């Protein structure tokens, strides 16, 4: 019962953060493997099932606002589909100890990348955000988008990173407007999550007790995502992102140090 309550709480809180800020999913695999002590493959299976829920819930809102045109996403999604299959196979082949270390490293890098992104945005605070948001997206070649999807999906599917925390900075670097980058990363996370969820749950490494956790985890994650999305304009997203990123880096460093020692 205690484990079930912790799973519900973690999924609700992380789903809330995803709804509010668009990221934090990378913390789920570490929660399952590092805190609950589940086998890394079980943690990845539960995490990607949750990412499938949060991504699916987030996409319609961006479609309504016109920030998610499907045609420009085609090359990104094609690369991600292939990368997700490859990444899942890699994740299933790696020994549990190595996979756990990879999870911690990805959390560390993800948290650090968010902090770098926040610092970079602060250095450009004097820009007119409304003006920037109204600018048309720069053209990115289909091959470039395919490569971005292929590489990030491979890393995500093998490590449980989720997708947005890796995809958004790359799209922004290529001149994609912020809202469109978030929208593209959400639909990309769905494409990554589908083969990853199927692959990890079909691995034969999922205990019956883990299957029992799945329904409650997905419901809590979905509710948290919806509540967060509904209140995204009411909180200081910058402060929340900073807290989550700093916490992620600190926890990852602690876990890595404990693993080495």
C-alpha cells in the first residue's frame, strides 16, 4: 500500500510539473529505479506509459492554438519512431547496473541542460517576447529534423529521458519558436513512448506487482498533467523549472556518488 501511495504521489507531482512547465518526466525512471528499487526495465516501462498519457493530453491544446502543424513534424517523428525502437532494444540489452547509472547520468545532464537554457533565456530578458513569438519559424531541413528525431529518440528510449528535455533545446537552437518547439516535443514524446512502452512491457521482465501499479500511476499522472496545464499561467514557471532542475542535478550527483562508492 505504501508503494502504491508513493507511485500515485510521484506521478501526480511530476505530471503536474509537466503540465505547468512542459518537462520533469525524466525524474520518473529515477524515482522507480533509484527510490522504489524496481528493476530499471520496470521503471522504464511505467515511465514511458506515463509519457504516452501526458504527451497525448498535451497535444490537443497546441493543435487548437495552431502551434502544432503536423506536416513539419513528419520528418522528426519518422526519425523518432526508428530511434525509439533502436533505443528500446539497447535498453533491454544493457545490464541492470549499467542501465541504472545511465538513468542517473541522463537525469544529471537533463537537469544541467535546463539550467543552461534558463541562464541563456535570462541573458536575453530585454528582448520583446511577444515580438519573438510572432516571428515565423525558420526552415529546418527534413534531413536535419530526421537526424534530431533519430538521435534523441534513441537516447530517450534507452534511458527514460522522455523527449522534451532533449528535443526542445535543439529545436530552439535551430530557430523554432518556443511554443512550437514545446508542441513538437510533446507529439514526439508520444511517438517515442509507443514502441518503448510496448517493448519494455513485452520484455518478460515485468513483475506482477509492477503491473498492479500501472492503472493508478497513469490516472495520477494524467490528472496531474491536466491540473498543471489548467494552471500554467498562474505560477512562476521560471522558478519551478529552476527548483526542479537544481533538485534533479543534486539527486543525480548523490545517486551517482553512492553507486561509485
